[in-house]
């Protein structure tokens, strides 16, 4: 991402956005606790990963980011970074392929 931008939200605003995205109270509590653990600062990529682990699909995550005020180009870049992390995690795994011919 070319330029960094900081988004500051009140806890109640964050909770409202997450409820609107369809998360339950347990998941919201876990996300807010994780943000607290990181001294109330978190990269947008880490935050997106938390949302994804909580069951939100990319479209809902994008909608949350739009509510933050992010533009679609920045959202697309974040999603590309997340996809890259997933691909890199997969390339470290070993697979066995066996072809039996008759």
C-alpha cells in the first residue's frame, strides 16, 4: 500500500460496525480483546484477518472498511496482501502425489 493512513474509532463505533456486518457478541468481544492486547493499534491487514477468522466474507469485510472511510483501491490492496499471505503459507506445505496406472 502506497501511503499509510490511520483510522481512529471509538469502541462503540467499532462495535456498531461489527454488529452491522453480522458478527455476534462473542466474536465482537474477541476482536475487541485482540485490539486491546495490541495496545489499541492494529494493522488493517491483521484486522482483516481477524474479521475473516470470525466468519466474515471478503464483501462484508470490504463494507466494514468502507464505513471506516477507505477507498476501494486501498481495500483491494489489503485483500491482495491477505491472499498473498495465504498463498505463501500454502507453498511451505509438502504434498504427495501418486499416480497409479493400472
